[in-house]
C-alpha cells in the first residue's frame, strides 16, 4: 500500500520519481523515461511508516517523521 499523500521528484537520473510503500517498507525509484521501477530502497524493520504524510525527500535523502517520538530520521540513498 502506498502513502497516498506523497510522491516525489528525486532528480536522480533513471529514478526521477519516488513512491513510498508503507506496508512493505519500500521506496520505489521510477524512471521518467520508461515509467518502470528502476530501483527499490528497503527500510529497516523497526522503521515506522505511515499511510499519509510524515515523509519527505530532499538532497538525495529520505526523511521519515516518527509521530510518537516527534523526530525526523534521514536515510541517504544517493552516493
């Protein structure tokens, strides 16, 4: 199931768009050219993801907001 309030333009060549699958804890990078998933980022089991909001992408990093503890956690996905 996808986070229904979040879609991202990543600017990553070959994975220009991103979608968050909160149920399976995956972030899909999607090619603008083909419309196909070009890469998948897997989150650790302990990460809490939500069906709406609490997610952002900027400067090659995914940011997740934990509503219970009220903290942002960043994951660098671009080397």
